[in-house]
C-alpha cells in the first residue's frame, strides 16, 4: 500500500453512522467453558459479563482464539496475548513466530540468513550461547526448535555451546521443568559424544530471571545477566537436573520463580559466562519478554542496571523483536510483517484513539495491537496510558491488580469526549490465572467484571457503543484434564493445577445506546475468530473494513 492519503481512506459503511464513541475492551485470559468448580469465571460473581451473555446470539457469541485462527502451527496450540492481540488489531491472520521458525528450520533457510552467518563467525574461536525458555509451551519458544538449532549449529561448526535455560511452569505444568531439562541434557550428551563441548551453563525461573516485560522490573533481567554473562548466581551446581530438583525443594519454589543458578566445574568455576568473542542467540520467538534482555545485550548506552562487564559479542535474536527499534539488529528468522493494522487505518481516517492498560499488559493494546510496532501513528490523534503495575509480587497476592485504575482512566477518556475509540486490556483473569491460585483467580475475575461495569456505564452516558472480548482462555479452566475432560490427579492424589492458557473460545459482546437496533451478529460465520473483530469495530466506527480483512461479525437488518 502506498503512502498517499487515498490509499488509507476507508469507505463509509452503507448503514452505520460515524461519530459514536466505541469502547473495545479486552479481558485477558477470559475464555468460555462449562461451569464447574475449576472454572474461576463461572464461580466468580460476574454480573456484567453474565448479563451480556443473555444477549446471545444477536449480541453475544463465541469466537476462536487458538491454533490456526491466530496463525499458530496447529490446532493443539493454545492462544496467547501476542498472537491474540496481533489478530485483534490487524484483522487478518499472519503466520506467527512459532510457525515461521518451524518453516525456517525445516527448510534449512535459518542457516542461510545473515543472522546465522553473523553468529557463525564466532564458532571458530568463541562459544555459542543460547538463552531462552526451555519448554514445549509454544508461546515464547519451543524445546524441539532449540534441539534442532543446537544440532544445526554443531553441524555448521559450533564447537563449544552453552545453554542458559529458563524454566517455565506458566505455559506448561509446574514441575515439568525437570523433564524438559532431562530431554535437553540427553541431546547435549549426544553432541558431546560427537566431540562438541555442549552444556547447560545457567538457569532460573522465567518470571524471576530474565523474562520481565515492558520494563516492569529490571531486577529480573539483572539476575539473568549476572548468571548468564557474569557467571554469578546465589546457587552453584554441577548438574542442571540436580539444580532444578534441589531448588524446587526450597519454600514456595516453583518453575516460574526458580532461583538463579550457575553450573560450575570440579574447581567451582562457572562453565559458561559470556565472554568477548562469543556468539549469543536468544531463542525465544516471542518479543515482549525478550526485548529487555536484547537491549542489555545490544545497546551501548544502557543505564537500567550496572552490567559490570559488557562482552563484545555477535548477538542475534531468533526473530527481530521490535521492528521499529530494529532490535536486535541481527536475527535468524524474519518476523511476520504485520502491516496496515486497524489502529493505523482508523487514525489515518481521523479516529481519535485512546489505549490503556497497566504495565504488564500495556504493550498488548499498543505494541502487539499495532503489529509489533512501538509508538504512535499520529501523536495528535492518539493517547496511550500506562498504569504502573506492582512489581516484585505474584499477582495472587493482589488479584484486583490495577483493574479499577485502568477502568477509571478509560472512563475519564470516554467522558472527556476527546476520543472516538478507547481500547483497553484488563489483565486480571490472565495474570492471576497464571499463578494457579484458584481462590485468587475468582477474585480477579470479579475485579475484571467491575472494571467492565464502569466502562459500560460511561458508554451509556455518552450514547456510545461497546465491544467486549478476550484474547484467549485461561481462568475458565484451572485444572489439567484427561482426554475425557476429567481432572487429573498427581501421584499424591491432588489435582494438577493448570497455570497456562487453554484452547477454549472467547466471548464477544456488543451493545450500548449508540448501537443501531438492527445490528446483530451474523449467523453465517460460525468459525469466526479474533481476526474478525477488527472489521467489526471498524463498522461500529461507521467504516467498511479493507477488502482483505477477515469479514465482519455483524450485519445490519432493517427493523
Ligand atoms: O508471558 C506470559 O505471561 C505467558 O507466557 C503468556 O501470557 P500472555 O500471552 O497472556 O501474555
Ligand atoms: Mn493474554
Ligand atoms: Mn497469559
């Protein structure tokens, strides 16, 4: 699409008027499932969301939020915030990082690109370090991709390899880190048999070590830096499997929050600090939780923490994590090119836009929504508000999070009449759902519902329209189930808590005094998904969506 104004011009909708304030509300991790005791949403008091459901099928329906509907490799892939908000904002389905990396590994093209060649330059004299999340969650990374990359790098000359492993327990079951580490260790042993000096060098739980996002808590990245780069951590082990098993026995330990450790040799010396002349690859494909580390590894000017020693390395990301910042500069696989997002179209058609969430989800309704692009399209027409999140706590301690503050700021934005679209993410059901604390998640869902109430009331006051949906499931199922759908028990007879997202569909509801009486959900799109939402709210703004967008979910019938 060219840069001329005309190319961006959206056609008027034949029946729907312009000028209504439209609130687009995303409840993070709010899926739809049968009511039962492990469905925190059904147990929680959620009168507002319950009343919206009564508008089915005209004003409430379910849409797909996982697998192919959001550009993931298979129908067994649960949805996540990145792909969910990308689809919501872009109105089309793009092959996502997980899939692009699969393809590049399968074809071998990953090794032909500039990124791999750059790291390969260090193989002769230096060490190749691989830093990332070791699990099969498929949200940020995948262990099978790491194993292929290890093999491929060894075949292409890497003689000394060190893996800096982050344990998961958030996109996969808590405790599964031991099994993933065993699989990794067995592949590293095979490489050692072939004469490659390949080992795990450090580790730690993803939420405590390295994988913070949106600059909520730089200490998390610093803990990782100390272990990975400096070779310093409070715990020293000779064997990574033993490290995980031992550290999991500490009080309140979990895979997500495992303490940082380094692996040492017989003399107690760390086996893999990152040194001048080494190569580093961060093997997560998803951006949000890698950007901070990428900045620490790449930026000369950096004041977020004292790096102590900044090694001269050749660094590449699995993908480029931020296209606008060109971060990192070198990468192994090109990211999806998510262009012509709804946010950009609407702004270029004069729609004044407000976006808001708290820090932990702020980039979801800005960066992910806008196709992994940071910043404004037009500062004069947009305002993005970040409410600072609490840091250094697990959110089951404060399940209300900042739902109220997000709702208040958004309410004020609506009542100010300064905006045509207000969009927001209410994080509670997701962030608290990930802790696996069912009681706290029930409170979290109530808080999210209270937030929706406040926004719907403001929309009522200004005669506007609301659209409420979610990016993927989480809180509606908090237990691991067998194929028959029955809760699974662990060896002690306790239920296995599910901290991850789910494969469930999510609700979408529309309403408000500004919605014309003839507007209703179409019945001919039973498999509609998140990518159909952008055309829907473009219509609610009085525009037709671009012709290559996934079709709108609504129609207007004459009453
Ligand atoms: O990064 C996380 O917190 C989880 O892996 C996925 O959650 P999100 O996709 O909802 O952010
Ligand atoms: Mn999410
Ligand atoms: Mn989540």
